[in-house]
C-alpha cells in the first residue's frame, strides 16, 4: 500500500491470520496503553467466537487493508485492563478537547500510520477525525469495500485533529492516573479559551478539570466563565480546592463569585482561605453588587504624593503580578486620602527624581463606593477613562474600577 | 381586573423556562387544528382524553428533563455516545424530515392566520421567514428568551376566547371526566390524532437540551420537575379551551369538519369580534413561536448528535452546517406555502407517518438510556416507574401506529 495510513473504520473487522494463513478472528477494538507509549497501538482485541483474544503489537508481522498477519501465535485471552485506552469503548463517539482548535469535539474516526518497528509493523495514532469525511466513512463502513470508500471520500474535505493536541475527558481521577491523562495542554491555553471550553462540558467533566488543574490557571479561567456555571463549579469542588482557586482570583472577581454561592458554601470557602485575601474579599462582599463598591477591585498601586518617579518604579517592581493590566498609579496624602492619578506611561518620559505630583492628571475623577453602576459607566464614557478610583466616606482610596469591568457590565445588559 | 390577571399570568411565566416553552410549542398550528377539529366535529365528547394525554406527556417529559439534569448532555449526544453513529444518523435524518413537515405547517398557520386579518400570504410568509431567521441568528439569547416568554403568555388568548364563546360549562365538566368510546372510525382517528400531536419526537430533544442549556443540575431537579409538570398541565388547559371554544361556537350549531385552524377562528365570529380576533391572534402567535423554535431545535440536535459546530454565537464560516441547515429549513419550509396548488395536506400526512415511525424509537432509546446506571447513577427509573413508562410507551406506539395506518390510508385516497 502506497499510503501508509489506516483508518480505524478500516481496522475494525479486519481479519487476523496466524503463521499458516488461517483466520483467527476479526479486530474488535484496539487499545493504547498511554503509560507505555502515548501513540502506539499496544494491543488489538480479536473476536473469535464468543471469546476475545489479545494480540500484542510485537506479535504482528504486517498490517494492511487485506488483514493482519501475525508472527507469533501465543495469544492470551482478553481480560479488562484499566490501563488501556480502548478506541471503540473510550474514544469513538465521545467528546474530547481539541487544544489547538480550542473547542470540544466528538470523535468520529481515528487515523493511524503504519510504522516499521523491530521487523514488524505497528500502528501509531496520527489524527482524530471529525467532520463530514469521517462521518461518511462510518456510515458506509462494511457496506462498501474499503478501497472504494477511500476513492469516494476524496471529494469531501477532511477535518482532523493531531493526536498530540487531543485532551481526553475522564471524570474518574483513578482512571486519569492510569491512563496518564495530564492537563498540560489545557494549562497552556488562554484562560478565556479554557473558560469557553469548560462552558461546553458536562458538570462532571468541569469538576474533573478544575479539580486537577493548576490553581492559578483555574482561577484565571474561572473568572471568565458564566456566573451560573462559576457557582456550580465551585460548589462541586472540595472546599479546600475551591478556596485555593478563589485565593488566586482578583479580589473583586472572587467576591462576585462568592456572592453567587449559597451563604453556607461561601462561608466555608472563605473560612479555608488565607488571612490576607480573605479580609479583602470579605470587605468587598459587604458592598452591593451594582454599586461602585461591588464593582471595584482592591488590586492597585498607590503612592504618597511626595514620591518620585524612582519610587514609583520601585513600587511597580514589588507589584509585578499586576503589570499586565495596570495603567494608572494613584497618589494619596498622609491620611490615605486620594489626591491624584498618574498615567503609567508618563513615568517613562521623566527623570527618576521628578516628583509624581507634577505628572498627575489635571482633573482627578473619582467615585464614592455607593455610586450606582449606571453612573459609573457614564463616567467612563464621558471622561474616556481606563481606571476610576473609588473612595470611601472619608475620601480614603478604597479600590479601583477598570475598563474591563465596565465592558463586562455592558455586555451583560 | 383583566389587567391584574394578565399581569399575574405574565409574572408567573417569567419564572418558568424549558418545560413551559416546550409545552407551549406543543400547541402549535398542527395541534390547534387537531383540537379545533375535535371540538367542531364532536363537541365536548373528546375532552376526557386530555387527562390521560397529560399523564402520558408528563411521563415522557419528566424522563427527558431528568436525563438532562443528571447527565448534563442532550438526548442526541446520549444516543450518539451509547448507540453509535449509524443509529444517530438514521434518527437525525428522520427527525429532520419530520420537523421539516412541522415547519411547513407552522408557516401554513402563519399564512392562514394573517389572511384572516387581510394580509396576503405572499407578504406575510416571506416577512415572517426573514424575521424568524433574523431573530435567532442576529438576536442575543436574552432578547430571544424574553420574546419567547411573552409569546407563551399570549396563549391566554385561547382561554379568553373560550370563555367569550359562552360554552355549556356543565357539559364541558362532565365530559372531561367521562370517557366516551365509540367504534366510529373517524372518532377513533380523532382520538389518535390528539395523542399524536401532543407527543412529538422533537419535544424530547428540545426539552432535554433546554434543561442542559439552562444549567439545571441534579440538585435543582426537584424544582425543575415541578416546572415540567406544570408545563404539561398548561398545554392541556389551553387544549381544553380550544376544544370548548369550537364545541360552543361550531358544534353547538351543527357539527362539521373544518378545513384548517383559521376556519375554526371564522366559526367563532358570531360570538363577537373579540373571540374571533383572539383566536386568530393566538394561532398566529403559536405558529410563529413554533416556527422560531422548531428549525433551531432541529439544527442544534442534528449538529450535536453528528458532531458539527453549532451555536448562534458562532460565525457562519465556523459553523457552516449549522447555519446552512437552519437557513435551508426556514427558506424551503416557507417557500412551499407559496407554491400555488401545492398539496399541503399530503405533505403533512407524510410527515405524520415519519413522525409515527420515529417516535417509538426515540421513546425506547429514552427508557434504555434512563436505566443506565453508568449515566444516571441513583437517578434511574424505579421499577414502578419503568412499568408506567413502558406501558405509556406501548400505548403511545400502538396509537401512533394507528395514526400512521390512517395517514397512509388518507394518502392513498388523496
């Protein structure tokens, strides 16, 4: 065969011949043992009569559309093996995550590549097939001869996902270990994409992902998920894990999520959290959701009004985790009263000794914690703000509302 | 007082979701016709069937919503995962055909109801077709949901027109609980048609998907069950008033066959402009509402079962199958109504036949799925419930088969 590919639909039902060319049975399923090799088909399960036999990959001499020829006849009966990922049972027609295409897809067929190994032929998993071409193959499989199917399918565009970008979904933690399923691919995705994927999954798969994934990634992804789903995910997790994730979230988002939960669950999670984030979140929880206090977050950088550009750079260095989104510095007097706002970019244009006071914007716009949500969005629009400082009754700086908060509010309308 | 009443009804609808929408779409153009015909020809006699129909409806709808809540997956996903691609493909093909027939009858409903208001179908059908397409494709989920909920409340028009007709309430009550069996073929055909229109395959797919979409989980299932049961009861309350209205207005003055649902509205005319107006407006609302839900539900089900990208939040090139099939169903569904001399009756009969062939499979799949421990854990059917479910399914299959036989007979005649 010129083409070294083999589809699972072709493998299924392929005859298996022993050394003398006698038929032993037909292929019923193929299994990968990810702990041994993540791409090689380790066993073929052969049905002969009522019993199923197992053919190891190193017992195979050749594989083609005409059948599988063995080079060793000592076959063992099949007994269920928890370390096996079986194509028919575990993969075909099930959902998996396409980490590169960033979506949940359903497996219709699998493409293998025939490889030479130690004088025999083995199958490597190449692609998972979705889309029309694979559906066509499944529908006519066994109805038309395989070579006809290959010719006919040429007119339909293929749609496949490389095996290394496939993330298998398995809710059972024990089996995840045995099948060596990692979350490496998911952790490498943008949190917003991961959030979209999570929304498409069933509750038990969502739980499995959040239970296992790195807390920081989980926190970022959870912030992007639809509020109803956020709540159900946190409720499904162990309290400790939930607290770990909430700790990693920005305090305003953590407060928003906790506000969605039942009082009891949210108290339990707060109890498990570390002192510092717990305090901040508790305070934010006090505010009404649609007031400035409920919208703001407490992650900001504030300096004394006497500070210089040099001081500001130092302060930024110690708040490195905020750098991705920070765009404004705030100035406060000795009583923590808000006195000015400095756009971050201005720091680059001045010498280290320049006092920040002189870089502050001319008109300081701020809002009290009790201000209504509608009024806040108006302010952002009117003054073209990126960040709006929020002050408490005594004009002390309480938090900051950023443009991305406003976008979320507007999108919800 | 009316205002207050309407306000309360509207508030009540606002807290409801999947069960109510499914139940209301069930009273679509085809359903209204069947009930009107029953009332116009047989008066109050068929009313007794509504209680058993409600029970059958509750049994099937409850199972779907339970599966949705527990597994978090749609019915087509479960059929795909448990029964494979070929079975799914066959079920989906049949579903598209059946639903296409239904979509055509919804557009027919739109055409005939608006013709009562003097609007030509050559204007109303294209405009509504575009509106349906645009509403779902370009509207946001929230705005669409609001429109649907308002639409649900408009079903009240049937209750009001039923009251305005001043039917014989004593008879209505008596025959609601007094079964009347006759070996008259057309009477049996009517009974079968009533069951047939009230339980359709698409509802099972739609309801389960809606429950999943709403994020209802096993924990909130108890509330959801109440909502589903309420929805089923409301469906048949509306059906009751349609039958009563036609019995009071048409049958009481001489039993006759009616041509279509719009014909029934005309029959209400002697009872004042309001009864007539409300009945016609109700028909338009029901047809339009179902014309929005059916194509969308069909494409979602098909795309999910076969693994194509789906969702109105996707762009056209991201989910081509989804959009093409959706557009195709609406355009071709609406276009058929505009072909002069097209044999609509034959087409609806044909769709009823496929409906009857598909329904048993869907129901059997449902019972098999809901009894899988792997999927449902402790939420599988109890033995008693299984007995009830299998009996209901057997009854339903028997009746639908009878409907199929009658439809084929009618098709031969026409």
